[in-house]
């Protein structure tokens, strides 16, 4: 008997009706999943086949999860790979640890996600899960509790008798501009993730940034004075923190990840949608990061190739060759360098080396932002 005639055959397998369009190709469900998953597989296979990695058992990788679209989809894809690796005669693979920084500890308006946390552990049994509040950064990075009062200066009356949460909330309240708030929060989150990864001996971190998110981050970092950090903030490779940074979703757009998530009910139950930015919000009330994300989202629909070129160009950048004496910024923990080869010239040379801040961090300080 002749096969069933398809009204809209998949352009890959020709066996099923196409349901989604990706890059001008109409694909069925299975072919769409295969296409998107392969983009991630290409970025993580070196951990499976131990390319350049000591073969002393599975290496540990950390995946920070925010309950957002991108990190949730990345977890789903990587866990699918791990299920394949758990079969006999497969490469040794890797151990996946997932870190969730309690959303309510970052923003009081965010609800608790305890139920989602339990669902995650049941749905992804091959991964290990840890949930921490943002103020646990004082436990994992002890010297930070002395650095923050120095960074805030007279704007903060630090009281050591208060709880870590109260002390951190008081510090964050001293940062006033939207851009500085986003910048400092990113630094705190980044340091907490890195410190946790080191505490459990991880080889690297899998960040859940899509192509357009990386493009927005590239533009925002240049605008905020963090252009020298692009070589590790948006690029695969070794970071200044002795951890490998990998961005497995760098070849995929947010819209493509949204289509992937729709195909799996377990993802739609976990993902907390981002609150869309109102067009009525004044630009002065938005951070540079939000402005760049809005720009990339709107222009990416019209010119996706242009946004991809932003990310690809940034990925080709090499680390700065500007001289440095090895000193690191006390807040963001990256190297401080300039053309004279001295510490950040915006700070007094009489300051303690442990309280020196890089140019970008100095710009976000209370009273200067």
C-alpha cells in the first residue's frame, strides 16, 4: 500500500508532518529536537571523550539554574546526554551538579520555588542539586564581608551583629542606579557560583546563555567598562578563576529554545517566564543590560545573522596583553591592568591592596554611579 501522503512533510526525514520552522527549514518534532540538541552536544562532547582532560574518572561540571528558559533547557539537554552515556560501553561522561540560587533571596518579589526544586530532583535523577541563598556568599567567600563595607564607603553603616542576609540587603540597598544594581548583582551571583564550583572540585561551569543573550551581554559589558572580561564572560575556555567556562547554547536563539521547551511538559512546569519589559518604562530606569537585551531581541528578529556575528566576533577576542602586577579587583576578583602596569589609577596608592577595585567596579560604587 502507498504510504500516507503528508500535507507538510519534514524536510529532514520526510516521514512525518513538519510542526516547526527553524532557520527556514520545516521540521517534525523529532528532527527539531535532534537539530537543537546536536548544537549543544557539539559543545559538551569534549567532556564525554575526555579531550585534554585527565582520565581519572568522570569530571565534575556545574550548571547554574535560574528557573529561566535557557538554563532549564540546557539542563534538559545535558541530562538527556547523560542518560545516553549511562548505557553500557558508553564514554565515561561527567558528573553534573546543578546550583540554584534562591530567587527570593535575590528579589523579595520572587516567590519561593521549593516545589519546583523537588520536581527537578525527581525529573533529573542523574544530576545533583544544591539550593543556596544569595547571602551564603559570605560563607563561601569569607573576605567579601570586609570588602563590601569598604566598597560602599560612607553609604553603608555596616553592623556585624546583624545576620548575613541583613548585611547583604543593606549593602545592596546602597547601590542606586539600575545599571550599577545589575552590575553588582551579577558580580555577587558570579562569585557565589564560582566559589561553590571550586568547593566541590568542579572542572568547569556550563552557563545557559543563548546566542542573543551573549550578544546583549557583549554590548553591555563594553558599555559598562568590562570589555576586557569578554574573553571569559561570553567565550568558551579557561577563565581567570581557574575554571573552564562553556556556553553550550551559544549557537541557538532564545526563540528556538522556546520552541524546544514547548515540546516537553516537564519544562513548561519548571520554567518561570521572564517578565517582559514594558514599552512605557523610561530608558533612564532601565539598566544597560536591559537596554541591550531589548535592542538585541527586537533587532534579532529582523537581522539574526548580525546578532550572531556580534557573539562570534567576541568569541575570537584574545585576553588583554596590558601589563599587570598580578593584583585582582577585590570585588569581582579579575585582574587589574592598565597601560602603565600599575593598580587602578582611580584608587589611591595608599589603599590596602585587598581593597583595590577595577575601573568597572569603581564606576558602580555608591555616589559614583
